[in-house]
C-alpha cells in the first residue's frame, strides 16, 4: 500500500506500507511498525491503539470531562482530521463541534474547506466556517505588508484569535487543535534556541483560559507522532487536504524537524523523551507573566485576551486594511503582461517535458519543485525585472509567485495560466 505523505515544511514524499508479518495483537497482516514500543500492528489494531492513546491523553491531562462541550479546530490537514475522527471514536457521548477558518489563501483554503465539509458530514459533526474575507482581508494580502517574511507567524496570530472567538461564541469549555508530538517538540526546540522561554509555556497540553467564559486550549495529539496521523487518516480513508500551504516551506522549523527525524532513526523514543523533559523540567521553571502580576486585558475591538488595549491581531489587521485603502494595491495576479510595464522575465514553472513541447516565447523553465534550489538563476533579475510566473492553469504558478514575493522578487501570477485561449499572443514580449 502506497501513501503520499505531505509533511508540513518538508514537502511531499511517498511511503510504502509493506507487510510486516503477523500483527502483534491478532492474526491479521501487520502494516504499521511502532518502533518506540516494538509493535507491529494491522490497520484495525493500529487504529484502536491510536484512539486509545488519544483517550488516555485527554484523561491524563484532564482536557475535558463528561457533559462539557468541545470544539475542534479542523484545518483539513492530516493532524486535525485524525483528531476529530479519533475524538468522536474515543468519546462518542461528548458534545463535539468543529470549525474551519477560510484564510483566503488562493487555491488552498477553498480546497481544504471542501475536505473539512466532507469530513464533518461523514462524522455527523456540526461544522461552522469563518471566512476572513468577511472582515475584508485574506492572509495573502499580508504579502503587501512588512510582515511578508513572517506569513506563518501572522497567520498563527490571526487563527488563535479567531479560534478563541468562535469557541466563546458556541460556549465551548475546551478548544482542541491538532498539534502533534513532532510539532510540539520541534517548536519547543526552536523557541529554546531563540531563548523565547515565555512562548514555550504555550506548548503545554492544556492552557487554562485567560478570561472568564473562555475555553481551555487542549492538544489531545501532543503524544502522537506526526507520521501516525498520516497512517490513521489513510488507513481509515478520511477526506484530507491534498496540497501544502504555499507559505509552509519557508519556515525554519523544517530544519529542526529534519534533525529530530534523524535522531529518531537511532533513538526511536527521542521525541517522547524531549516532550517529557520540557514538560516536567523546563516549563515549571518558567515564570508566568500573570504570576508576575501582568494584567490580562480584553481587546477593545474583538474582546479577546490582550496585553494592551488593542490586541496584536487587531493592530495588524488594522494596519493591513489602512494599507489596502491608501496604497496602490500591488495585485499578485494579472491577466496580461501589458499590465506590468518595464522589463519582464517570463517564468514557466511547469515540468521540463511540458516546457519542451511548447511555452511562451522567451520563457525560462524552472519547475516549481526546483525553484528554491535554482534561485541563483533568477537573482540577476531581482532588482531590475518583474517576473511573470505561469503554468497551465495558474494554480501551481500562484504558489511559486507567493514564494518569490516572499523572497523579495517582484513576481506576478498569470491568472488562469496558459489554458486561456488567446493569452499567448498578448504575452509575446520583445
Ligand atoms: P498549524 O498552525 O497550521 O500547524 O495548525 C495547528 C492546528 O490549528 C491544526 O492542527 C488545526 O487544529 C488548527 N488549524 C490550523 N488552521 C486551521 C484552519 N484554517 N481552520 C481551523 N483550524 C485550523
Ligand atoms: Fe497559515 Fe500556512 S496556513 S501560513
Ligand atoms: Zn483584538
């Protein structure tokens, strides 16, 4: 059985689930190797093992109790999809709701919304969708701002704010997210390297609310290795997003994740040990600002917890909306090269085979997956040229355009790609 694995920040690769002989629990064929506990399990026993651990984690850390309402933030990625399914299995009697935030990341957010809709319907869990466009902006808009190099961080600030607002609205006692063991330990390590101990506190399995009637934040997958979320989703045939966030690959956390994966080869339980050391030894040493007497206010605009009158999310969104109102909006997509003016490089990000069959006159070819590796070829144009990126449909070139903007290029996507008849002639450039 072959799985395509899209690991956040590290890209995609295939995984083969081969027969491992007999399952250690029953007589079926084992497909999953749980190295840290020396077990080989068949799909059914693996799913039971997975759900049992989620139940145990919820109970051990007292994440919620019977009679409480739990809202699950589902992004459509493998972690939160596995989380919603496993929570429903582990606690069939608990009142569980789900919600999705459409971040307006083109070609990505709408696709994930569809998958989350399918999942909620399959599991018969109520789903609420919040669309950032209802507030007049999208995450992509932040590419126009000084935060363009910190897209994931700004997106995180916005998501956390909306998670809490939505949970308060439905009067949930607990708000669950799909943060897994690998996310938690790699984030802890990179915060540690940066000396940002205050933020390490946020990575606890349970964070108590800062304001009355607010939910506690819980991470029922904190003891689940990332790869097992993938096995669970595929072995249970759950709907899951098939593309990565275009901003994902730029985060430095991928290096830390890769180091941990390497360590794990020789020490299969290293991630669990690190989690335990951070949780039991380091976090208790970190002084909470609230213990220092720092007041928690509620933001004057959105009412969410804040250390000043206006919270960080509302300040950043206000900055963005003002910019959109006053500055000339540098659109990310264009219909025609004539809109650009000046010197333009045509960049074909399709495969080499497609490029060799036909392309636009004068275009250079760097397939999307080679873009980071071959950036040096584009560097000479960084200051002097605009870059028009295209593919067949405008979809993968959009992702390439976002990446290039992030890296400081003046890149534009050709809306609709080469598929639109007549486009090629208007693109002919001397
Ligand atoms: P991330 O910060 O993207 O790694 O996501 C961490 C967790 O936040 C996910 O496992 C989900 O539980 C939740 N989450 C992320 N993005 C969304 C979204 N667009 N809508 C709802 N929940 C989300
Ligand atoms: Fe927020 Fe990728 S989902 S930056
Ligand atoms: Zn606010």
